[in-house]
C-alpha cells in the first residue's frame, strides 16, 4: 500500500503495475488496522479498473512466507 488518503481510501500499487485507489471495506475497517507499507489483497471493480476494494491485510510473518515461496517477486 502506498499511501492513506483518508476516509477509508488508500492508494495501492498492484502487481500488474497499475496504481489504484482502494477502499477499505467496512468489515476490515472495524477489525483490522491497515497502515502504509502493508501488503494487502485488492479486488478491482468490474466497471472501473482504476478503483478497487481492499479485502485482506497480510501480517509480517505471512509476508515473509509469501516471499520465501516466490509469490511476492516484485515486492
């Protein structure tokens, strides 16, 4: 995640090379603390490709595991 924009909005850099404006969904907003630099899963909107919903945040041990297994090559 690149930056927090306020009001549950974030700017995310995706593995496909695009930068999208993400929206933290309500379920995550109430339970998970999302910060700049976190690795998150986003789901692009079907009708606007430049926007997405943030649906999951990885913890640091999970990020290290993903790097070891080769899933985060560009990170």
